[in-house]
C-alpha cells in the first residue's frame, strides 16, 4: 500500500511517499480501515518535527483522524462488520491507504454525511465540545468569545457555542476569515491585528472584544473566552473577560503566553486547561456520552465541519505546509481513495 511517511525529523518536505508498505493487520480489539479521507491537524506537523509529546518510531505516517470502510475485524470486536463506514482516531498512520484502529476509537459514520466531513469532525469538535461543555460549563444566554475562529477548532467552537445557546463573538485575522466565521453561526465578528507589538494595538483588541460583547448580549461581558492561539493575544483577550469569567487554554499557535495573575483575582476568573486526549484516556465513559451528543448534532445537521481545503493523496504535504503557515481555514482534508 501507499503511505506518506516520516523517515527523518523535519517539516512536510521531508515526508516520502512510500509505495510498497506492508498493510497492517487487525489484532484483538481492532479493525482494519481502508482510508477514504484523512483530516490534518496541527499536532501532525509537530509530530514529524519531534515537537509533540509522542514520538513514534520511524518510519511512520502522520495523521490521526480518518474516515473509511472497515475491511477486516480483529478478535473480540463487537459492533463492527466488514463494509461499515466509520470515523476513526489513531495515534498516527492516517496518511496511508489502510490503517488499524482500536474499535473503541471508532464510530459509525451517519448516513448522509460524506467521508471528508466525517474525517474532519472528531478532533476539532470533540476538543471544542469538551472545552465548552465540561471545562467552561457554558450556559444558554452566556457570551462566548472565540479567538482564531477561522481555524478548525475555532469554527467548531463557534458552531458548538450556538448549539449550546450562547451568544458567539468570533475573532479572526482577516475580513475573509471573519466572514467564514459569520457563515458558521457567529453573532458578531471582529478582525484583530496580526501584530500586537504596539501596546496601543493590544489595548484596542481588548476594547474591540468588549464592544462586540456589548453588541450581542444585554450583559455586555465575555463569560467564556476560547483561546487556541495564546501568544500576544492572550492578555488583551483576558482583560476583556467579565466577572467570574472562564478562560479556556486550548493551544498555542501564536506562542506560549504569560498572564499577570492579578487579573484572575480582580475578575474572580478561572483559567482552565483543555487536554482532551488525557480526558479521553481517564474517563472513556464520559467521552462516549459527549461523543453521542456531537454525533447527534452531526446527524441532524446542527453542526457540520467546514472544510477549507481538499487535497488529493499525492499532494498531502501541501496541507501540512498550509497548517504551518497558519493558512488553514476550517479543516484540511486529504482524499485518499
């Protein structure tokens, strides 16, 4: 089979399209999936650069989120048969024509949902759902501010915030990206400066977030801020948080920030880390319950992943390059076969 594999540490250009890889075999508790679509995520880029928590032995294929068809079932597997359409999460290996997945990490793909949308769903929507439902305990009528709202997790947070009954303010780095967030359900959008080196620009961002909150909610405060960016954007956004607000630390695409902790005292606020992978490992029963809610919303059309770029399998490294250059709008999906 074919697979895009990392043979040495480096960026997307170091990946090699190997054409004679031995297909994997489904062991106990596993299914073998013929991959039809693989979604790319920022950790995939970190993985091939040895910058992620996990470091699989080389050569390996990146890609942790796939959709496809079950072609073999291992021992002790219940609920799946050959021919089932599934979405699967794997530690790595998604940029391959076949991949083995634990049956517990698969879900049936609902009728009417195409493979690309299925592949693009679980990591971004599960992360954002856990952040909003579990960590922030977002309530109907509250105001949610989403930083970097045109990215995969950002657009998922926008859609899920609306599904949970919140007022949603989406921030983005360009008018085009803000328009996409608006189409995905945001009540208000704002475009932030791509450079906050000037203190005046940082202060302006705080003011803009407050004004947007006032435009969408009678309370006029940010109850929850969802931050997948960090960097210089974190403090100005935190300053816009209202009394007893919750600040969700989701990622650091703009760098790891430093926050003056006196702000948490003055606002009686909470800073909440979001580590979905570890949560999944520690509480699989609750993970399944949360996943059922997401899949229900997917089946009835309440949510739908926004796919900003589709690539054929032969051009998969271009998707990782786009992630590294922060050019992704929504999800990037590689159509495998």
